[in-house]
């Protein structure tokens, strides 16, 4: 039976970077590495939204991106 083995996680923060000439939104992002595997959603959101306040761009969202190895 195959299993997933946690490798690493990244927290990504997304910002509104304005609009293009044809009206499409420009989305900018910043990545924060070395996120622990068992962080709670509330803790991660609070940390990333606090970091987002350091940016000149308006905060629009965040996500956690995990990488895992598939082991046999």
C-alpha cells in the first residue's frame, strides 16, 4: 500500500497588484518556506495575514502548498 510522506510546505500570500491596460487584475505573490506540517489553518492564516501587512499591496488571500513523496 502506498503512503504519502511529508516533504515540505510553503505559505503563499497573494496581493492585488492593480490592473492591466485591458482591465485584468494583476496578482502578485510572496512565498514563505519552512512551514511546519501540523500548523492549524487559523494559525497559518493569522501569521500570513500579519506578514501581508508589511506589503504596500492590498492582501487578497493565502494558501498552503505541500509537497509529499509517494512511498511504496
